C-alpha cells in the first residue's frame, strides 16, 4: 500500500468567561438551557439539573433517566463540599450465575479486563440492566441545594423531547456506529432505524428532530406527577412490565427501595490545595492515590510539562490502577458518560457526571415510556467471589470522577469528563496542569495528554512535542501514538469551570467533541 497522507488539523475552542455563572456540557443545547436557568435566578445546582435532563434527549447514547450518576457540589455559603450518590444498583434478585463465563476465558471485546460472558448478556440486553438512580439523585440534590421548582427545571427538557433527538451529522454518525447493536432489539430498532437505516442529516445542515418513542410523554408525566411515579407510582408498574417482558430481573421492589444519598467527599491536600472527590465506588479514591504519588515524585522546578512529567504521570496511573485492582475489585469496562460543570454568581460550583454506561446503554428502549435503559451490570466482575462480583442489591465500581478543587488562593474549580475508564487519567492530568504548572483553564484543557487505563497499554497524544514522544516510546515500546479525533474517544472529553476568588467565572470544554460548549449566563 502507498504511504498514507496525514492531515493535521488544529481544533481549539476559546475559554468563556463571565461574572454571573457558566455551564459547560458536551452539547450546546444543554449548556444554553443551563445558562438560561441561571438568568432566571436559579443557582449552579438548578442549572446542572436542567442541563442534565436536556442531555438525556440531546445525546441519549450517553445518559438519560434510565441511568445514574454522581454529583459533587461546592456550597459557597458554608464553604463545604457534598457528594450526591445515585449510581446504578444490581437488581435484588441478581445472581452471579446469571452471567455464565465462557470457558475459553477470553476477554469480552466490549469490556475491560473481564472474562467473556455467554451471549455478552452483561454488556447488552435485559440482564445488563441495573436499577436506575438518576431521577432520585437529581431531585435529592434539588431538594437540598437547589432553589427552583422541579416543574420549571424539567420544562426545557420536555420541550426538547417533544422536538426529538436533534439530527445532524454527529448524531447521525453516532447512531450509525451503533446500528448493528440497536438493530438487535425491536422497539429500539423501530425508533432509531425506522426504515432499516440510520437517520441522515440534511444536506443543507438544517437540524430536525427524531421522535424518541414515548419519551416526551414520559417527561411531561414526570413534570406533572414528580419522580415518585417513576419509582413507586403508575409509571413504575409500566416500566417493570416492559422490563420483565424482555427478561430483566428488575422488580417494583427494586424501584421502590432505591435510595440516593448525600455523603461527605473523600479529600486530600495537594500542594496546599484541597481536592474533594466522590467516594470509593467511583474513581475518586484512585485519583487521590495518583495525586499523592506525584506530589512525592514530580519535580516542582519545571515550568512546563516535559518528558519527566509524562513519565511520572504514567507511573502514577499504573500504580493507582494496580492498587484499584487489588483493593477495590478488578478493573472497569469502558463506557459512555457525559459531564456537566456549572457555577453561579454566589460562588456555588457543581461537577456532575451522569451515564447509561455504554453507547446506548443496554440498547433496550422501553416501548411504553421511551426510556433507554442502562447496561450498568457490565461494571460488575462476572467472576463470582470477587470484591466487585455480581450480588443482588450491590453497587458496582464505576469510572465516574466529578471533582471539586479548592485552590489556596480561594478559587474553586469543578472538573470532570466523559470517556469511561479514560476519565480518571484525564482529570488527574488536568488538575496537575493547573496546580503544578499554573496553566490557565483554556491552556490546561488543550494541553496534550497521555492515557493509561489499567492495562499495560499506554496511549500518547500525537500533539505532544516530538522529543517527548520519542523518549516515551523508548521507555514504553508498546505505547501507541494516536490523534485525538472525533472518534474514537481515546483520551476522554473533560469540562472545567473555575469560580475565581475575585468573582470571575471561566470555563472550557475539550475538543474534539463538536457539540461541546460553555455558555455564560451574562
């Protein structure tokens, strides 16, 4: 074959600043909705909730009301950080024997470090569905930290659901990438592949809406009746009927017994700055482990990241994942999450990660509600008797890592990312870029990164300086140099918002996501 010609594109979005608050998400419609909530008098928690609900419609392959998440909140009035936990949970009747291992012991192609399961039933289909906690979590956050009415916060998402999934080249390509899997389930196929093919973007660029089954009706019912209908009311019964009809073990008891909770964060001091993370079932503990590692080994003399910097990062990530595998259970599969950062004029800051796990979750859309369900059971180790094995009512390990950084100068930063197991390495490096090298928010977001996500594989952004690439390749001969393109997502997609001590807010989203946007409320 002839040597391929490479094109080198430099894509960058400028950081956005303002005085009255910012919202950063992976979809411009959600960012705009969150910013409008701030303009209407809502706080950062209100804005994050409204934006998150909209994301369930605008990018359903990432998150939605059939999933779960974690929210880390900085409360300016009390200068405290709280974590809202609403991760997905195994059905009460789940058994490890529901996921028989293939005797060959080969790893599943869609998971990370798990042995393959018969028919990949932990990856897609009815037995991959965990009990969703999303609505419980965001309404608990609203009740305790928000200021606005539930009906007003869900209204923009209701209108968006009535319009449908916005179809442009990017959303069309997402459906196309998952078309084979979506085609395996009847109602999902009827919605996303109505004529047997993915929807096509208009040539003139005009966006149109793809109806998402009965999701708009479900959003309106939630607006009118509140989320109790989802967990204990009339809607819950319809959800369970649809789930059980395809073979899910989720029962009405699973939904009615689900509880989100507000807890204290895990914290550490890093170079005189306070880091607050979500607790052990997330990647928060691993982030702290990695930061403690580099605080001891990373020289503070360097003004810019160099070879020693990235070599130090790789060693810290390898060590942290080894600790995670040994003490917290085996590794996590990759997945599709989405992240939201928000701030308001009072100084409150939110870092929210939400997910349905893999792209389009379990691939099962419930016909009576239009809810696309998660595949959270994929987070469990299918081997019985392990710290993270399947057990009824258990919460699995996950990759989410919403972080609050309280800087020594009084500024507060929310940072997080989407990108499955690549989230923690990305967030870890962003924090170091800012605190070790005094980078601006914009420069930190666009600084080249590496990835190591719990295996021997090291991936290097090709935008790293050539000298650094060559030296890292010498030390890690199997390392791969990759472009950070639109797809596949090889380095995670972070968002970050800073509320400075002087009241200025600044936020940035990492490219290549074409939909990502930071929107200011002023």
